[in-house]
């Protein structure tokens, strides 16, 4: 990101509008931002950071507090920044929340925070609007474009006052966030999360399999796998024994069923034999009837020879009778057809007379059609006129209604303006409530502290009195202990003299004075003090002295606490003023009233916003409705003209129609009647012609049919006479006495077939019964009837025994199969669990290593960042070695952090003078500046080299040069010059005179009573 143009208006110390054209400084310039303290040098960086992120560089001031106090009330606080990012240029404009004068009327209103973002054309003109107004949208868009959030931007591109060493002294986790964003190493973090998720899933699957194994055992009502093996071992021989018992019972059942089947088969043979004998007896009873059937069939064979002559006679009689009927019907049809022909001739003459009336009817039909057409035109015009009349009325009503609505909107707008004015007045009256509430809450806190101090003072007074009394007691005890020790020591010395006197001898020198005479030796008393007693007294004296010192310290501490308490009480009383003497409840009530006022102020502010929105909405409604009315009025006039034009056309068409044909319904009915009459005449004429032709044709056909019927009748009469003669000749030559006997002997074909079939079946069945009875008599000659009941009972007992043994075997075998299935499931479950555990050994180990849970607790992403940090430190150390004259290098700490603290990205400084590495926090101010600057520049180099989508081609430095000596300053300037020659913009904020002398390209910030101003010097103009 490279700034191109920065415009600040009523921002910080700049009362007017100040613009800095960075492009005038040259390509990748190294320039100085110079000016006196407080002139606004750092505010330039604040403006850049505020334009991009809505925050200042130090984040110590709220964006709403950046308004210049010297700025005119009508001048809006805003910042605009044009910058280049990769191959595109952008413009961002931000306006913080602030108070501004009302557009109309008196008083102030709140200007909401807003932000706009545009993409610029190559000529620097606004092209595409990326964000129109919303601040959060601008923040997210700029974060995505630059790739850094506000904190990261301050740490690697804008190094403000008080923040220069944060990147150098940041902890591993903070540096990890910065580097992961710069180098885009989130993929390694996703790998860590993926490995951790996979390991957790496998671990859950292992636990689920363990629960599954328990469930398998529980499903088989088994306590353990050992119980399963034990029950399987016991159950296997039991199943085999049960199966053998079942096989034996099954064999016995089969033998019993076989014996029962054989007995039932023998019994059925005896029953069949008896049944056949009874059936033969019944069959022989039909012998007489079968003989009669045979005689009847013989007579029928004789009659069959005469049947052709009888059949021919019957057919001849039937043909003669049918022909007579046809001749009668043809004669009657001819008579009826002659009558029809006469009627058709009469209808033909009547239709021909009506045919002459058709021309006059058709002319009348044509005239009525013309009148109806004009009537239809008149109806259509009248309908259009009515529609136009209704449209005119509706448009006129809508116009009047919209005009009334427009007047109502105007009245609502006036009411909203009046209400808004009242709310704004109330808001102005409550404007100081938040400040007063903050001040009173601070006073309340101080008053509570004052009351607490007074309470503590009372307690300290009481404690001091107690401590003073205790001190006096300790003093007496110490004096007593000291006197007692002195007495004990004196008595011990006296005792020692007495003991020494016991050793004195005459003429022997005294061991103390050397005298040979001992005139008054010490006398030994009974209560001689021992050395132990002296030591005990000394110990007691020492304890008393320590107790006295403790009491003195306590009294001294309480005196100091009382003094501090009195000072704090006096300070708070002075700060509270009159509130120090008033009850705390009154101050609390004042705070509550102010809180109520603050709440009311917020409510009024919200109501003002709503009223403003409502008023704006009313204004938009009024404008839209007024525009609509302007468009409606010509439409109403147009609708009126259309209705009058159609009314005039209707009058003209009415005058062209006669009075008696103006009713379209009557005319249409008359026309329909004419249509029907003409159609009827035409149909009657065609029907009469067709009917006459058809009747004449049908009469001729009837006459021909009568002639044919007479001829056929004569032929059939001759054939009947010949058939009667042939029948009489054949009857006389037969065995029948008369025609009646012949008729009685005849049988129909089905009767003959039925009688023959009955005779044949009787004879065939009689032969079958004789053969079967002969066979059964031969088979059962030496056999007796079996006892079926005893065999059945024996079979049922064998079946019951088989079922019992089957159920016992099935029960045991089912349990065995269940246990075997459980064993198979357990084997499969153990196999799956072993596979999962093997997977977990792989995935779990990878997860623990990647997530930094083993060894030095360095995660995969932190390991990668450590490698990248090594590259950064190589570049940074090259510069730091030069600036420190070969003394310092930046190195990464290899030793892990203590406890559970994450490590891997901590920095140390290697001191070649001592040959040891130590924490970067031990560097002095100037040394820290050099190290932080070297680190920032090394980071810029590496990020550019890796091309991770983030370009750190700008660096602003706002501190540190004043802590360098001349040699180090020269080295730093030389290094920055090299960096500037590599394509980076370097801006230095400092008031160091040496820098001003060495750097010709400067941004001079001047301060005045009316606000600061900016001037670019040494630019390429």
C-alpha cells in the first residue's frame, strides 16, 4: 500500500483543509515529517490510519474526538486518502460522528459516521463505487484489500509513538497472528485442525467400539468374554447329546408312522373290496332297462332309412307356405307405395308455389343486415363512450384524491418539523447530561472512597490505640526481662567467685589477682545461678526485645497509614468540595437524575432520527406525488376529450338509422325469423323433389317384387305335389304300418347317442367290477383286518417324543449359535478396534506433533512461522549488525517456555561483546529502536520476497531517532536510504535537528493559534 494524496479537514490540529501530495515527493521517497511538539506530526499518521481503518495509530483517542477545536462550525471533519495497491488505485473517505449545525433553523444535529470507497481510473478519477456509505462494509473491504487489520497495520507499516517496540517484544501468540496473516500460513492451521478433528473422530470411534463390544456381550447376557468361552465349552457336548436323542426319537417316529401307514393301506383294501361287491349288486339291477334301450335302438335304425323322403316332403311344404306369404306381402307393399307416390306429388306442387316467394324475402334480409351492422357499430361506440366516461370520472377522482393526499403530506411535514424542532431543543438542553453524569459518577466514586477512607481511619485510630497500649506493655516486659537477665548474670558471677574461692589455698596465688593472701573469700550460697539459667534469661530478654521491636514497627506502620489516610481524605474532600459534607444519598440521587436525563437524551436522539427519517420520507412522498399529479392532469384532460368525441360519433350514427330499427334486439330477432323462413322454403323444395323421385322408384321396385313372388309360388306348388307322391311310395314299401308308427320309431341324434352310450357304459363297468373283485379276493385271501386305533396311539406318542427332543435340541443349538455369532462379532469388533487403534497411533501422533503437544510444544504453523522468522531475522540482523557496529544480532530463542506457555517465536539478542544471548527486553531505548527498526525492515523484505499477496512498500516511523547517538543515527539514515532506493516509501516523524539537516525532502507542519498547516519542501514540482 502506497499513499498518493491525503486530505485532512477540521481533523486533529488542522482547522482548515490540508492536502499532502505524496506523489510530489518523488518515486519511493525518503522524507521527514518535521515540526514542533504538538504541531500535528503524528496526526498525519492518525489521519492515514483513520482513513483506512476508522482508528487512530495509538487507538488512544476515539475517532469522534479528532475534530479540531479551532475549526469553523460549518466545516465538516473528514479525511480522504488516495492510495495505490498493487496495480490499482483507490480512494477512501471517512467522516466520524460529530455535531454540526442544522441545515435549516438554529441549533445542532448529529452527523452519523460514514465511509465511501471508490476504485480510481488511471487518471485519478472516481470509477467504481465499492462502498457507498456503510462504515462496516468499508472496514471489511479495506481489510480484505490490504490484508492487515488495524493492529497489524500499526505494527508493520505505521510505527507510532509508544508502539514501536510492540512487534519486537510481542509474545509468541501475538507474533504468530501477525506473521500468519502476513505469510498466509492459515493452511497449516487448517492442517492442524484437520489432524486434530481426525484424531478425535478416531478416538470417539475407538470408544464407540468398546461400547459396542460391551453391548454385544450384554445382548448375549454375558458378563465377559471369559464367560462366553466357558459357556461355549460347556454347551457344545450338550448340543451333540441333544441332537443324538432327537435322531433316535425321529427314527422311532418314522417306524411308527410306517406301521400306521401299512395298517391304513390294508384297511383301505378291505373297504374297497366290500365297496366293489356292493356296487356290482347295484349295477346288475339295471339289466332290464338296458335290454329295452337295445330294442329301441333297433327300431330307430329302421326309421332312419325313411327319413330322407320325410325330410323332403317337410321342406317342400315349408317352401310353398313361405312363398304364399311373400306374394301377399308384395301385393300389400305395392298398394301402400302407390298412396305415398300420390302424397309426394302433392307436396312437390306446394313447394314449387312457395319457391316463387324467395327473392322478396332475400331482399328484406339484406336490408335488415345493413341496419343491424350499423346498430352494432352504434352499440360499440356507446360502450366505448361509457368506458371513456368512467375512465374520465376515475381519473378525475384520483386527481382530486391525490391532491388531497398531497395537502395532507404537506400538513404532516409541517407537524413533523414542529415536533422535530421541539425534540432538538430538548436534546440541546440535555446535551451536557453525559458529561455531567460522568462527572457525578466520578464524584460518587470519590465520595464512596472518602467514606471508605473515613471508616478505615476510624479503624486505624482504634488499632493505633490498641498498638500503643500493646507497645507500653512490651516496653515494661522488655525492661523487666532486661533487669532479670542482669540480676541472673550478677548472681552467676557471684556464684562463680564462690566456686573459685573453694579452690583457694594458703600461700597459693589467686587465679584472678595473683595474691598469696585470701582475707575475704566469697561465700557459697545455696541458690547459685547456673549458666543454663543465665541463657534462659537472655533468651527471654531477646524475645521481649523482638516483641518490643514488632510493636514499635506496628505503631509506626499504623502512624504511616493514618497519615496516608489523612492525606487521601483531605485530597478527596478538596476534590469533592461541597459534596464532601452532603449525604451520599443526595449524590446518588443526582446521579440517578442524570442517568434518567442521559436515557432521555438517547431516547430523544433516537426519536430525532426517526422524525428526520419520517420527514425525509414525507418529503420523498410529496415529491413523488407532486410529480405524479403533474403527469395525471394531462391524462384527465385527454380522457375528457375522448369521452366527448365518442359521444358526438354516437349521435351521428343514431340519426342515420330509422326509428323502428334502432332496437338491435328486435332487428336481430326479425333477421333470425327471415333466415329460418328462407331456409325452410329451400329445404321443403329440395325435400319435395327428392321425395317424389324416391317414391316413384320404390313403386316400380314393388311392382317387380310382386311379379317375382307369383312366379316362385307356381314353382313351389309343383315341387310339393312331387314330394308327396314319393313319400307315399316309400312308406308302403317299409315295415311300418302307418306314418304314426314311423314317427314313434324315430329318435333324435342326441337321443340315439345317449342310449348307445348308456348301454356301452353299463357293459364296460360290469366288466371292470368283475376284474377288480377277482384281484382283491386273491390279495386278501390270507390277511386279517388291522387295529388302526392302537397304531395311531403309538404314532402320536412317537411324534410327541420327537417334538420334545427337537425343542430341547433347538433350544441348546440356538443358544450355541447365538454364542458363536457373538464370538464372531467380538472377533470382527476386536479387528476393527485394532485397526482404529492403529489409525489413532498414526493420526493421534500426527495431531499431537502438529498441534504442539509434544517436545517443545511447537505447532506445525508455528514451526513454519519459525522458519519464516529465521529468514526475517537474517535480514534484520544484517541491518542491526551495521547499526550496532557489529555488536548485536537478532536470534530466535531455542529453549521452550516454562509451563504450558506456547513457544517457538520468542526473540533474543546475541551480544558479541559478552558471547551470550539475552532477552530483547534488556536492550536500552536506543538499542531497542535499532532492533525494532531492523526487524520491521527485515519483515518487509521477506514478505515482499514471498509475495504472499501483501505489499509492505510503505513505512512510517514516529519515534526513536532522538535516542540514537550521531554514529547510530548516521547508520540508520544510511540503511533507510538503501531501503528507499529499493522501491519503498519511508516517512520519518522527528524533531531531531540532525535529521532536518540531512533530509532535504520534508513535510513541514507549522502550528498557530488558528490551527496547524502543512507545507511540502524539496518536492519535485
